[in-house]
C-alpha cells in the first residue's frame, strides 16, 4: 500500500507522543511524573457535567446543524459580547470538534499553494504542519527571551511579502506563556492595518493571564479590522473540558460558511452532548475558572523559582497559559551513557529515562534550546518532578 505523499511533509504531534510514552511506561509499572500534558488537571465543573446529563435524559443525542445548535451559537455570541465586547450574528459563529479542529477547518478554508502564513516562533506544535497540509508555506518569525518570546512590529513589517496571506496570533502563548501588552499589540495592529494580512487570533488561553486584569485583543484596538480577523477559541482549557472536544470560532460570514461546508464533508456536527455542556459552561457561573487561574498562578511562581535555582537553567516568567519554556542548552555536550546530549530532544529523553519525568522537547515548537513544562498538574507532582529533574541534571555536572 502506498500512502499519500503529503504524509511525508508532516510529523506526529510531539505533545501527544509524550502522552503515549508515559502511558507505555506506566503499563510496565514504571511511575512517571508527567509535565507534558497540555490540559488542566482539574475536573470539569459539576454544573457543566449536570448539563450534559440533563441533555442525555432529554434525548439530545441526535444530529445537530453542522455548525452547532442555535442554543450554542447564542451562548457563543453572548460570551463574546459580555467578556470581549464583540458583536457577532448567528451566521458569524460556528462550533467544531475541538480548538484544533477549528483551526484545521479555518486553514483549509483560507490557505492554498502559493500562500505564505506568518507564524511567530516558538509556536504551538500543530500550526506549521496544519499549514503545510493546505499546500501553503509557513514562514516562521523567531523570537527569544530578550523579546519576551514576542515578535516586534518592525519584525512583522519586514516579514510581510507579496505572498503573505495571514498571521497567527496566540496570546497567551503555548509553549512560552508569553502575552502581548496593549502597547505591544497596538504596534502590531498598526502594521497589520496597513497590510492585507488576515489574522487568526487563537484565544484558547485568554482566561489564564496572571499579572493583568484582562488580555488585550486586536479587535478591541482596531474594531474596523473585523472582516480580517477570525477568533478561534475552545471550552477545553477554560473549563477543563479537553476530552469533550468542543471548539468555536467567530469571524466574517463568508469564512464561517466555508468552515461549515468543510465540516459538513468531514466530521459533521460536534457531539450533541458536548454542545449542551458547552452552553452551560459559557452561560453559567465562571467561578471555577477563577479558582483554576489562581492555582495556576501559584504553581507558575513555584516552578519558575525552582527552575531558576537550578544550575545552567534560565527561565522567563510567563504572563499566561500554564507552561514554562526554560532554556536548557547549557547542558548540551554532557555525556550520558555512551551518548552526548546535543539537543533539547536528547535532554528530554535523558530526563524521561533517568529521572522518570516527561516533558516536551522544544524542537516541536521551533526551538532546539528549550523544553516545555506544563504546570497543569498538582503541587505534589510539581515538587516531586522538579526534585527528580534537579537530581538528574546534577548527574550531568560538571559539563
């Protein structure tokens, strides 16, 4: 059997690969501390689960409209108005089978061969490969600790070329936790305004911002760019509903219609029960979100302090999300068994095998010098896992 050649252009998700590795070790009876999972360790709030149970009892187990029920679309519209100050109609919002599905559909509706998509790096692992699957070309805009892992207006301006179709903005960001300030976003918005760029704003971590009251948004600064912006979001991170697979989008009517056309020929509607639960999540009490955010802020501070105290590790303080992205390149050149550690991937493998801690190497995010640690796990796991990382790194010293 000959598989499609497009598969040679992409690779499996490294974050999901870590999950598989952890599961395999645990089946062997080996206990592993998992810092790879990009999902809250909190349970889905009870009132949301009750909403799903009620829907089941009411027989809401049938097909729905492709882009979601009217109730869900109304809940999305209400959320965007209440929390973001944005006004959308029923024809300008849709729901999908998770945030990743939202982006996948949008990319296929927007991009084709010859298009160039600007992606700040480090970036979420799936951005680049999903762009490649459309036939378009990802153009990476590298950032560093010195710029707070954020692109500058000058950098964006110089990156825009004749084939540049769109810019991906993810703030707060996976994997770095970086979030643009209003002043920084305003400078980017000025460049975007003068260009023909379409913007996909990936807002899945908007509720997890720790040092500012709310996350600034491009459309708040430039409302007239509304027809050139797609808002992508999900209930997965905000409400600890990763397994429910319910994402949503708001944008120009023509694009939303195209997304639903693609979805009609692939998955059809998102799960009806997940839609009912999402309505409760979006319209009900938001108190559990605040509880999670408060706990994540506490964990963030602990993890950054611990990492900064380890020899050879540097780590920026993330503004949001629930990840840290420490630089580990000072350990390159260290010997392990008969090998030499030369990359973040090598060091991640070492820590998995020797320290029994799973984290995600930076290569999948566009950096060979960093690793991603998720602090969406208990303080007990964070303390134990960081102790094991510290002990493992000490075995590599002196370099």
